[in-house]
């Protein structure tokens, strides 16, 4: 396994693999390493001969939260499924003049609650895909909205790349695995699980025919009762992240909330 920081060396390696006829899978990692990433890497190896892991966040961010330590790297080095780790020096360079000319991605980015954040994700991922031209990209459904933004971007730009998605991986108590879970205190852990429970409660009410507006309001109130400060609670069409109606048959419930300092997020897609 090789670790690279230089774009030229990366290009040379990719050209060599291409000439040898190898298929490649890209696993973009946009937060400090955790157990879920290794499951994603293992899945990537099932779909391509060479697996590239790209650290898509600045080193300053990595160091400031003190989560990316030598043990994390040791685990990655020991993982036989990884062929190359790439840490770009300039992870945020521009790659497309304007998202406004892309119909689907423009609509998605306009509606989402944090368009600047998702715009950055789209820009970074677009640059990586143009650099590497992988056969497949492997993404976790934990960041469902992020995954859909990337999916629409690939479609808009007609990139010949297939997306492999994996269901959200969870801890034993049901909490979605995240590097930031270690910021949750032991005493607050039972509260943290209530984010998932609230989303499941909302799903039951929506499946029973309750109005979306009523269920969203009740969901926010329930989160506050459990000590959360909701960032957003939304019900969207999971195929395009657009607003939905009470007549819709497929619904995506998305929620993010602060529990003290940590910001937790989760989602659930249902049919009714």
C-alpha cells in the first residue's frame, strides 16, 4: 500500500493501472477515520481491483479535533484492501465554473439547508473524480444527502462512474457510527440514541397517514424534550431531495441536532 501527497505521482500511478487494465474504486473520506470507513473499503474491493482512499479534508482540521491519530493510520496500513491512500495538498481547488448550468444539481443545492457545505462537497468530489476517473465510487448512506448530491452531479456531468452505496453502519445501541460520537459523554449516550428513535417515531406516524407538517413539528418538539437543539428536521423526496407532499409515497426523514457540543445527524427512507 502506498501513501501519496503529490498529484503528479498520483497521475503516474493511475496511468500505470489503467495501462494494465485494472479497475479502480474511490473511497472519499470526508471526516476522521472510523470503523464504518473500513467496511466501506472492504465493499470497494468487491467491485474493483484497486482501491484508492482519499482524505478529503485539510490536515489542520484533522489535527484540530485530535481524532486522526497514529492508531487510525496503523489500522489503515494493516488493511490489505487499500492499494493507495491520497492526501491532496489542495483539496478544495475549483473544478467547474458554475453549478447553475447543471439543472439537477443546481436545484438540489438551492434547496438544501446548508448549500455552501454541500457545494464544497460537490466541488471537492468533482475535482477528485476528474483527477482519478475511477470505475466506481463507494459512499455510505449515513450521509444520504451528500451521497445524492454526488449522484446528481455525476449524472449532470455524464461521468462514466458507478456509485456503490452502503447502508448506515451503527453502534450496538443504534447510534449511527461517526468519528464525532466520541465527543458524546457517557451520561449523554442514552439521549443521543433518541435522535434515531425520534426519526423512527416520525416514520410510524407518517406511515399511519399523519400530515408531514404535523409530524415534523412534533418531531422537533420531541427532540427538544430529550435535550437536543434541532438544526433541522425535514421530510424530503429521497430521490431528488426536493420538498414532498402528503400524497407522496416515498419519503426521506432527515434530522440533525446538537446535543451540547456534538452535532448528530441521521435519516430514514420509508414507503407508504
